[in-house]
């Protein structure tokens, strides 16, 4: 019985940790650009601001 309970616990531990939630691909990053530049989503980089 003791071995069976250990096997059940070992089988459920990974499942329980995954149930906590996965943020893979759901988090957003804040992009900081230097003064005089802004982030261009198409270029995916900071580009100079033309005024």
C-alpha cells in the first residue's frame, strides 16, 4: 500500500505543477527606446522619430 501511494504521488506531482498555470507566450515585454526613437512594430525595433 505504501508503494502504491508513493507511485500515485509521483504520478500526480507533475500534473499539479502544470495546473498552476503556464504563461508561455502570454507575457508581454516592455520595450524601452532611447530618446528620439520609438518602437516600430513592423520593424520590431526602435526607429528614429521624424518630426
